[in-house]
């Protein structure tokens, strides 16, 4: 039953970890906000650029001028 002893050890250590945790010190802070804001702006500009480029794409396929037309079978 090694799983049971590991579980008991973890349940004994959890209260100690909770006492050491200071909720005022565990925050992303200003740097975390700045990084998140920069990433959000980068994604916004990339999406805007993608929409602009997708608007220029023509989805109608042009026929290949080098291809020889295949003869159409005549109905019987």
C-alpha cells in the first residue's frame, strides 16, 4: 500500500504549504498585465492583417491555359 502512505504524507504537508502562502505576494503584477496586453494587441493586429489579406484572395479557380480540353462524351 505505498499509495496510501504517499497520500497521507501529502495531506500532512498541504496545511504547511497553505500557511506559507501569502496571497498578497502571489500576483502577476504590472509586468504580467503588460505582457498580456502586448500579446492581446499582437493577436488583434494579426487578425486584422489576416482579414485584410483574406479579402484579397480570389476563390474562383481560373482554367489552366496549358491544359488540353478533354473531349466530352457524346450522349447515346
